[in-house]
């Protein structure tokens, strides 16, 4: 699943390639991805253009004249830019055609992704955006904020940090990496985390996500390259997908367990 670093990479590439190009057509092949009336969706987009692309957590936010188009890639969503003459491939569900005869194509094998157009003045009141927590690279993310969110929570830290209403944008990969860097066991109850440990979570989260963005995100089987971009942060992962390999700190083998149904990688020695 694309997480904050991968979505930020997609945002940056799209900003270079599709802004200020007039939209002349929209083809909807699988309409259940779109949460608006389909005719209204097309009407708003045609003859419009993307002025900017923002991001909140894992949501891409395409700015139009009077609206925003929200897009969540979910498990396997990807964007491709292709010539309009190129045959539409399997799993390309939404085709936005520009006046230069190029397409922005939304590809999603599992069809879990979502799109929604909202009025410009309602963006930050839209439930999908309003409920997002602070981002790991947000300077307003503080230990006091995390302590308040963790208070009374009996859930494991792995599950807690996956909650987008607490920290927005972290997913399975980066939660494993942040917990390892913070020396916190993934099954540790959130309510037991100290202020100092919150500071470690914040510091390691910022460093890991900034480096992941710098390297174009993590390209693994569940999230392969699109838009001609292949991230290489997978070469810097310390524990995720490294079951049985040596811990880079102590040399003990990395373990894998299931937490809340998610594969979780950690070092038993370094994360007591």
C-alpha cells in the first residue's frame, strides 16, 4: 500500500506533468471508485484544469477552479500518464484526457481506491480530510499530543500508529521502521508509552519519512512504480520484510508476527 512517502512522490511527479492543462474528456470505466454522481463528476472536470496538487496523509488533493478532487490510492492504486492514442489497459478505470492528447489514467487492480469531488470551501470540513491526525513530518506533532492520544489505549503500538486519526500517513512499512528506531515493541500497549518515548517516535518518524521521500518512497511487490518513478527506500529498511536477516544493531534475527492481521517485523532484543 502506498504510504505518505509514496503518495508525496506521486504528488511531486504529477505537479511537474499535468498542471494547467485543460481537461477535454473524462472516461469512467468503473464508476464505483467515484463517490459523486458520475455525470456531475464529469461535468466539473471537463473544461477545467488542475491548478495545484496538495496532500493530506495518504490523500491526494487536486485543486480545480471551484472544487477539489480527492483521491485515495488505497491498496494498489496508481496513476499513469499516457498518450491518448494508447490502448486502455486492464484495470485502468478512470481516464482524464487533456487537450494535448495525453491522459491521466487511474489504475487499480483491486478497485479499492476512492475519488470524490468537493466544493473548495468545504475541503477541511470533508469527513475524509477532517478526521486525519497530524502528519509525522508536521512540526506541530508533539509529545503532549501523542500522550493525550495514547491515554487509556490498551491497543498494541503497531495498531495505534496505523490509526490515521492519530498520525496521518503512516502505514505498515513505516510503522515497523519507526517502532524499531524508537526501540518500542509492536505489542506494547499504547497507554504505557512515556513522554520520552513519544519524543523518540516523533524524531525517528520525521527522519524516516523525510529520507523515504528523498529516495522516492519504497517500491515493493504491493506498490510498484508508476509515472516512471521507482523508489529505492526499500534498500534502507531496517526491519520491514527482513524476517530472518540480522538486526543492523545487535545481529539477532528479525522476527515476524501478526498484529491486528498485519505482518509486523521487529527485533526481539532491541525492542523489548
